[in-house]
C-alpha cells in the first residue's frame, strides 16, 4: 500500500472540488446579487443567506463525486486491482440507482447551510 494509499481517490477528489467551487461561488454571487439588488435586503442578512444556500447547492452538486471518492478511499489495498471512479459509479448505480449517490445528503446539506452561512459572514 504505502505511498499509493495516500493518493487513492485523488483524481475524483479534484473533480469534486472543481464542481463544489464552481457551484458554490456561482450560487453565492447570484444569490447575494438577487437578495441585495432585486429584493433590497441588507448585506448583514443577504450574506449569510447567500452563503448558506451556496453551501447547500455546492454539496448537492458534489455529493455524487464525494460518494465515489469515499468508496475508492476505503477499498482493500491488498486487492489485485484498484477501483476506478467509473467502475465505482457503475457499481453504485447498479446496486442503488441514483439515490445511491445521495446517501447522507440531508445531514450534509443542513450542516453545509449552517457552516457556510456563518463562515462567509465572519
């Protein structure tokens, strides 16, 4: 295993971070502009609402990749073959359908809303 174990899921993790970041900042900018501009909300209220919503949207967008990454990272390192992101995605889809990629979504997005509302406000 050794050094190889430290990089399991690295590629899919990068993809997850790209999806998360793009979703987060796009949602935050759009949300804060709508809240302050069209709705006339003060920044003190708009920033945490936009930040929380951005966190929620970003986690919903990134959770399927996070699921694949997590399965790859906990695989048995003594197997002859390592799992690939495409192979894991096929396994999840076949066993659980699309819902398999969203397991644990509710606690993740609730936490994401709270954490991101506070973090961006501070």
